């Protein structure tokens, strides 16, 4: 029996052999036929097995035809140009792939267990299909697939494959790690069907169909796509297609067109960037900021046209936006074709959309409004900033947990939505942040359970009765204005979190049905049917109904207009050591304060900690609401009200009455003594314990 060491060594050797076979290029069999001389002479060749051609440096144009059964490997250092189409197929013993047509009335093609490559382009060599015409492809097409011809001859590209064809063509299943390039302006169409293990670079010069209703396309390993023409993505009915590679553009005039059938979706997780280095084989951008800066002759302007499709940028695992740039460097068209489009932002961190979404034709994106809807997915960390005014007529949905910022808060980064369209609305279940620096913002028709936060220095105006969202309204900075029937009655709470925060209620005023708090200013009249906290400044009239309540805070409520009081008063925040005088409401206007808090008539008393206060509606300069210390006790009486317990709708003067004198205290001490003596005797009598000792 072999030792454990011998078995381990044998296993390691077997694994190394397997790894070598997987990673090493196909070895040339001893009976491989070399047809180099035939090709250089331009003779037709019939393949009868594995075949190799070694291309010398420079360009070799082959006007002959290849036919038969076998494989072809192109190697060497030069370029082999095929001008005539060839029909080659694998030997029957190597054919295993299964091609099926599914989908019934909506047929689509799938390929499983693909054959090994019939054509191989070795590293260092270049194979060119065609010479600018319609012929020059190697292929065999036995399947009768709908709407396109599926090539049985799969290909491995470790060198360079150049597609100089004007016709429509298919390359079967592609593997390898080299470069596939298509010259510009030939207008040939490459139907890139199925799943491909290819891990190299694709240089699209004219047109690639990376998905159609008749097939889905998967390119999980492609490193990069240099898009110099039109890259089109489509899906069969009800299917999802994901493409995760980065796209680059080097010249003006390229775009990515996305279409999908009903129930289908296209997910793009990479980024579409300009390239200023790396050539065809490794396109890249030296400085990401160049995507946002107009270049000479607009060579860095990229575009995408979403045509009746459901498209998702990101898959929740990245925060690189698909289209980085501004209106000068990118265009985004949301179009209707068969149905309206939908664009979903699905990132796990902050991203910025610096360009408008419109519905025009190619670069003229603002010639018409976009026809589709936008969704900010509820992925954790998904925070999308619209740093440009959008131009699509449709809904904007912010899902729970997501953030949509209108405006970046910086110069040149103001955002907004197209509110004039009949289909415009905002469904906010997350957080809507309004952060324009200079451009005033107007919004209407906001529903949902999410919050709205004004934080920009530019004014935001909410208009109309369609403002019905139920989340918290926060003003941190700048002005949030209400006009044309807009109100915040449905909002869970209204918070003005800084002295720079301003809520402009307009002539209709603000009716508080939930709560209003903070340190900012309300411009206009306020009617309190809910809870208003001290610290707020009201530049207008203040009316508190019987349903309302005023809550004392560190600072008093400040009102410049008339004051009419009813309802409750909460003094819980007065603290354990309140001042000798507490201003509850600072009435800076000239009129008298009318009314009173329920149960709090002029002169009513309340105990806070060790101090008894009397309330006055004529305090301060004559019309403030003030609590003034009346007496101070060395320790709280048993019936006094502690500062930690809320004091709300009624005065407690009776609880603080000292007119009974000293005798109740003496009586209480006597009663306590009488109870203590029998208890002590009982404890001495029960030392032996027992069932009834307790």
C-alpha cells in the first residue's frame, strides 16, 4: 500500500496536470495538416482534420475557399484576410452542442454544451473576415433559427479577429482572451447570440446586437467594450439580461440602445466612459473628471437610448453610475416603443446623474420630453443625486430606504423634475432631499410614506393639493414654501432644525395637525391643532385650538402677530432646577394675548421641582406668557408635581396650597410611628419561621 505522502503527491500531480490542460493553449496534434503554402498560393483547401496556417508578417489576402470537416488554427505574426465565404464544420465525432428553439409564438434560441472551437486565432496573429464587402466569413448554418442564422462554427480568439463585413453575421460561441474588432462605418451587423466565455476586449465600430427577441446574450467575462458605433441590447419575452462590463468611447457618435420585451429587463452594472488612452486593446480614461468636461469636437459625448425597455443601472453591488457626465458630455433618451420605458437606479452608495433624461432624437435629447418612469431602488446605501433638471414625463418613485437628492448643493449642480407633464408625480417612500444652491425648485403631486428635507439655499415651493406624503418634513436651511393649496397636514412631523430654516406658509397659513418643532421660522399664520414646541419663531399670527398643545423647550415660542390661546401646555422640559422666571411664549407684537391654556387662567399655580410658579399672560413687556416663581420649598411636598412628569392641560394650584399649616405633617408622623411598632414586634415573634412566617 502506498503511503499517505505518496497519495498526496500523486493527487497534487494530477491536479497540476488538469490545471495545465485547462489553461494551456490547444496543442498541435502530430497529424495536424499545415496549409500555409496553399493559402499563400490562393488555392482552395478541403479540410479533413486539424489544420494550421502560419501567417507571415504583413497582410496576406486569401481569395480561396475553405471547406470540409476539421478545425483551422491561424497563427503567426501577420494578418490573414479572407475575401470569400467558407463552409467548414467540425468532424461529427466532436459535435455535441444542442440548439433549441423555445417560446412558442415568441421563439428564442438557446445553445447548451457548446462544441469546441472550429476556428482558433492564436496570440500574435490576426484573422480578418471580409475586406469591406458582404463575404469572407467562415461558417456553417444548419439550424434554421428564427430571424438570424446561428453559426455552428464556434471560434476561439486569443489574437485579433477583425470583422470587415457589411452583411449580418454570427460567430457562434466565442472563447479566448484576445481582441475582436469591427471597423467603423461598414454598417454590418454582428448578432452576438448566447453565452460566451470570451474574456478579451470587443471593439464595436458599427453595430452589435447583444441580445434580440430571438436570443439573450451573456458576456460574463468580457473585460471591456470599446463602443465606436451602436451597441444594442434586447431580451426575449420575460427574460433578464445582465451585462457587467465597462463600455468606452473614443470618437463622437456612439450610443447604447436598450430594448426589452414585456416582462424583460436589461441590467447594466458597468460604466460608459470616454477613453483617452489604451488604444483598441485596453481602452481607459486617464482622469475620471474628463467624463464631466467637454472635449474638443465633442469626442467624449456618449449616449443611450432606452426604447420601451425596462433598464436597471447597477445591481445593488456597486456605486459607479452607468453614464457619468453632464448635458455637454452625455445624452439619455427615455422613449416609448410598444410601451413606456422605465429606468431604475440600483446602487449601494451615492451616485450623481449630471445630465437630463429627455426624449429627443440622439444628441438632441431635449427636443421632446422623455416617455417613461424612474425608480430609485430601495437598496441599502442607494443615494442618487439629480444634478441637472430632468425632462421626462412620468413618475419618479423613491423606494423605502433609498434617497433621491434634487440638486448637489453646489454651484452648477442644481436639479429638478419636469412637472408640466400629465404623467408627472413623485411617489416617495424613502427620502426626498431638496438641495439646490441657486435655481428655485417647484414640485407638486408628492405622495407616499417617505420624508422630504429642504437643505439647499435656493427656495423650494410645493404647490397644489396633491402634496400628501406622510413622512417627516424637515427644513435644515433655505426656504420651503407652500402655495396654491399645498399644506403639510399629512406630514408626520415638521422640523425646522436651524435658525437658517424657513417655512413660508403663504397667505393660507400653516395648520399643524401633527407637530411643529425646531429653531427656525414660519412665515405666515399658524393654527395649532396638534403639538407646537418652543424655539420656533412665527412671523405671523398664532392660534392654538382646544385640540392643540404647546410644549416648553429651551427657548420660548416667539410670535410677532396676534396670539389666541386654548388647549394644553406641557412643562415637562422645565428641568429639575428651573429659573425664577420662565418665558413660555414671547409675544413681540403689540396686541394683547387673548385666551388661555385650558385650566390655566391668569395667576394659576404649578409646582416644578421645589418651586411654585404662577402663570401670567401679561408678563414680560405686557403680553408674554410667563411663569414667575411664587414660593420656594426646601424639599418637595408629597403632593407636589415633579419636573420630570408632564404638566399639561390643567393648573395644579390646589396641590400646592400651604394654608393648612403644620398639623397634617405632625399627624402623618404619628401614624407612621404607630404602624412601625407592631411591625417590629411581629418580626421578633416570627424568628422560628414556618409556613405563615411571611
